[in-house]
């Protein structure tokens, strides 16, 4: 036994003080009485019991001395040293990437990984806590440290592999943040090691114990699937299909391309070991439906055997034009075949909200309008309380000095030599001008909570902008920014695990989505576009908005993830499916709590003794 604070034993000096206080107690004065001789005879007969009586009489003092001794020992912080195993916590990192769906001779890789994780949980030392990190596209800690075996097992059983690549390196660093370097904490990395070599990372951190799930080598996969217009021919298109053989031996397969149920391409192809082929398949016809590319092959990794594209032709765009007359704008809008224009000469405040809600784009020409919460606006010398741009005066012949070439509104635009007779002197404290003169900003863009606006601070009829080559290009950029993906055909697709942006109508508050083979999900739209996160499965997704449905597709399209051959194959010597045995170390058990409890017990006994000795 050791004392961490031996100087506190000096409190034993209180014992003499107790004895002195006890001796100072008043003693009874002896008085001679006539029958005293009788008591002497009785005391002689009971003399054998006098020692016990003295102890009983001094019992409070004895107990008080014992209490002082125990308190002194407690203050000295005694500890008992013993040998025990140096235990640490366990951190499990389980790879849930698409390659974990690879078929092996013993089963699916992820099923084998789950069994390894369950074995580690069962075989860990008693009292050892476990933390589980799901290594997906975004690493996730499923729960904090727990010593509940059933809870840890249930968490592992709930893990599922996705059709997306994982950020395994970030998952490892996240898990390492929970590892205590002062303890024997260990990080078990359960992965197939496919597509990424993490040997250097593991070598730098000795706490990591990799558990490699091997097996399965044959894979012929689609790594790219795209659709594009053929050169300058507006009615000719082509599909681009990239296929690679990831096996070390030759392979062959039937490649089939179809739109809905119409087959466009069906051919048998052979591939050498590790060979990549690119197919260009011409197409002309309606741009509508779901294009599907499929490999008719039975390999070990099925996720990349098919890919999808959602083809969407240009949709109708409803435009509200509020102008007392602007031939340049009217001619420009008429050039867009999918624009449906409603023209009015003035604003009726009572019906303004309803009018703007029914249109995709609202163009206001030289008229102020009421506050508006949502919508897409092109404002030509027009102002509203909702837009933080204020007209503070007029500027004659402002000369364009610069424009933001990085802004999508100014893509492929040259405004050199632009002549403007007069413009408003605009004040916008929170916005930066897109087009700027020496005296004022000439163009601003604003976006906030479903409200988008582009404001031109001058009358285009009093400038040479409409006769410049830049005019139709700039207007096309503006329309594209206000209402994306509707001016021409669009390919609605995303890579597995990436965020997909869903553009909705300005007045839409609720949309519904359905992932492949799943139920409908309801979403409240607070921003436009709506950021959809649940893209972890390859296939066709459905979006429902106000009773109308549209589709987008998700593909793996990741060559490193399709390469199912393990790159990382450098396990540590103690990688045997069982936690490493802990070394024996000296441990200290504090005893002061037990001593305090004993002191409290003696205090109770001393109090009872005092009660009995009271006259």
C-alpha cells in the first residue's frame, strides 16, 4: 500500500489533543457514607469486571481516536497496487462502399465483413468499450462508446453497403480522433482494400489493425455513360459508353443500349485483360425517356453492369412580360420556341402574387412592383422592396469599365464599347455589381430563399445593347440562371452518393421523391434548388411536384470503385480476427472511499455509545 499524500498523516497529532480534553472532564467527588463497607464487599466480588467497565467508560474516547486515525489515512490517499491487463477501447471502421457488394467464393464481401465485426465484438475483453464508424460516402459515427454487446451487435447488423464509393481515408481519421494514445485503444479497419492504397496511412498509425476481406476478381463494368449533341447538327445526337475489363484475363459480353423498350444497340464485344473500350452510338429522334446501357455478363460485381440516363427535351417556359412596349424584348422572346409569353402593360397589385406564381420567369420593364417572396425576375430599370437595390438618382452616359467574367451571367460576353444614354445611380450595400461603370453599378444579381433576380439599371431601348452580338448571349445566360435546365435538352443524372439539385417552380413548397425499390419520401422545399442527398443506390429516381412526375438517374461511374481487386494488402502481424492480448501493468486502487465509509460507521457507533452512557 502506498500513500499519495503522506503529509496528511500529520493530522494524527490531534490524538493527544483528544486525550487531554478527555482528562479535563470533571470527575465525581468521593463522599464517605455509613454503608460504604457494604459496597466494598460487593466490589471485591465483582472486581473481575472492572477492566471491562473502564473500557466501556472510555469507549467514546477510543472511538474518537480510531476516527481520527481513519480520517488521517483517508487524507493521505492510500492506494493498493496490483497487476492487471492494460485494457483499451475498440474502434471498428466498417467499409460500406459499393465494392463491398462483390461476390466471393465464401459469400458477399460485406456479409463477411459483418461477421468479422461481430467476432471482434464478441471476443473483446470484459469492460472494453466499442465504437462503430460507418465508412460510407460521408463517414458516420453510429453511436458513442458502449460496453453493451447486444447494442453493438445490433448496430453492426443494421449496416448496409451502398452503390457509392466511400471516403475511407476520412473515416479512418474520424475514427482516430476517438483513439486515446495513452491507452491500448485499437482501431480495426474492416475493408476489401479495393481501389485505394492506404498502406502508408496504416503504417503511420500503429493503432490501426486492418482486416482485409478478399475474394472476387472478375468484373466488366460501365465506367461512363453520356449523351450529347453531334457537332453542329441540331437533330443528331450520340451516346458515349465507356466499358473496362478489370480482370487479369480476357472477357466478353453482350452490350445492349435501349431507350425505354426500344433497343438501339445490341452487340457482342471481347475485351483483353485490363482493356478499356469507348463506344460512340449515333441517335436521332425524340429526346425523351430513360436510356439504359446493360452488360449481359455474370461477373463478381453487378453494380456497374448497367447505367441509366434520363433524357428530357426542352420544356415549356411560361414568361410574364410587364412592359408598355419593348420591341427588342418581344422579338427576343419570340425566338425561343419553348417560351410561352403572357404580356401585360401594367401591374395590378391585388393579383400580382398569383400572376408571378404561375410563371417561370417574370420580366418587369421600367415599372416598380410590390414586395415578392418567391420567383425568378429579370428587372429592367424596375425596383421592389424585396430586392436590396435602390435607385438614388440618374447618371448620364455611364461608361462600362469592367464586368465579372467569372459570373455565369457574363459567360462568353464582351461589353467593350457599350453605349448607355442614361442609367439609374444604384445603391446596393450587400451586393457586388456584375457590370460596373465609374459612377455606378449597371447590373446586379440577387438570390435568397426562393427569390432570384437580375436587375439592369438602364433602359435597353436607350442603349446599343440590343444591336450587339452580346445581347442574345447575355439574355440566354440570364434565362438559364433564372430557370436552369429548361432551355435545351437536359440529362438528369448524378453519381452515386453525390448531392443532386432538384429545381422546382417558385411557388412549390412540397415535393415527393422515390428512390429505386423504396417508398415515397416527402420534402419541404426551403431553397431552390432543393438538395437531395439520398443517392446511394444506382437506378432511376422519381420526383413528383404538383401532381407531375419527372425522373433523374444515378450511376456508379467510378473507375476506382469498379476495380474490385484489392490494392491494400499489408496486414499487421496480429490480424487474426481476435483483439490483441493486453500486456500486464501495475494498477492502483484508491482506498480512501472505503476508509471514509468506515469512519462514518464509527461515528454512528460513537454516538450510540454516548447515548447509553448518558445519566
